[in-house]
C-alpha cells in the first residue's frame, strides 16, 4: 500500500514536470517563492470537444485539442514571502472546455442608452495600423472565446476573424483584450502562448508586455525581481544608447521675438531719414558704421 502511494506521487510529479515544462521545479528553487500549487485535472473527452466545435461553429486548433486531451484546463499558482506572510503573486490559467465561452457584453453595457461593443468597433477601425494585424471585431465578423481571465487584468482570447454567418471558422489567433477594451496581438498558435505563459512565470500583468504602455510599475518590480534576464525593467522606454539632449532650436523658438527687436531697432533710423531729407542718406550710412546706433540710443 505504501509502495503504491509512493508510486502515485512519483507519477504525479513526472506528470507535472512534463506538463509545466519543468517550471514548477524552477519556481520552488527561487528565493522567497512558496506555495507552488498545481491543480491536477482529468483529460477532456473527445465528445466534449466535438460538441464545442459544433455548437460554436469553430474548429479548435490541433495543438489546443491535444492540450485538452491531456488536461481539461490548467491552473498553477505561487506566492512570495513578504515579512513572513505569503502573498499570492503568480497565476497561470487556461480555461477548461466548459469555460471556453464566447465573449459576451458586460452587464454595464446592457444599461439603457449605454454604448455597446459594436460602437467601439468604429473607433478601432480608424486606429488600426498597417504594420499590425487587423484587430478583431465584437460583432458577427469575429468569434471570440475567453481562454485566460488574466486575474481580472484583461482577457486572453481565442479569436476567429473574417467569419461568415452559417459557415465554420477554422483560422484562429490569440489576442489580449485589456481593461480599456483595446486589442493587442499576442501570437498565432496556442503552443506559442503556452510557452510565453510558462516563460513569464505567470507574473502579474505579463500580458501587458505586448502593449505599447507595458505593465504597471508594481508589476514591473515583480518582474525585475523574479525574471531579470527575460524582462527588462525599462523595456518600454526607448534606449538608443545616446544621451537624450534637448533639441531646441533657439532661432526658431524665439524667431518672433527676434523680429520684434529688429523692427524696434530700425524704427529710429526711419524717423531720422524722414526729417533729414538728403542728409538722411548720410545718417543711414552712419548707422551701418556704428555711429548712428549711438545716436539712436540717445534719442
């Protein structure tokens, strides 16, 4: 009986080692990391995957199918010791098949006269860049399913774009939807996203590394502490190696004031020329030599 229990423990550790790509063992060796917890799940049944595809009229990617046939979802969490107390830090979550649900409109947007998700599509179309993939739509043109809740800091979604009503969608991508309802492209395959999640240790807001503004300062501090070689604390600050100098051009910035000063200096010359008649020409010549300038100051 004891030998069987030991065998089950060893088999479970080997299973966790393969599924997590060894990240659980790495976390346990990090200083200050505690309570590394992995939730064991049974594999999903094939009929559940087929039922999901028929219900949503979408073909699951092969790598995601293989993942669900290994484990119906994924949950790994860990904490860090601060002043003797364990503080939850890392969280890696992949929703099970039952929770791989379409992204629906929040109850906040269901209020009367409130803006809908379709209203946001117009703004995002104008902001789309040619250098980035076309963003998903919240209407029937895209089919969006929540894959990772991101601990409330956004949502990683399995997105099928260019969908036609009544037709089965096959091509999918993974996008990050931040709390401002802006889309950010992550990767084209589930395997790539899974490796990214593992390599980022499930740190808070690591998905914001794919945005232009990056994670919050607090999340950056955790990343610098536990992931110094992969995460750069100032990765979102442009570092060209040169000192940032002030490129102010004084001749342009104060051009208007300089013109006013020149006009003020020329004003005494014009008045002297009018009063002096033919001698005004001599007065002008005197100013160019420097004597007239002293005269102007006396006046």
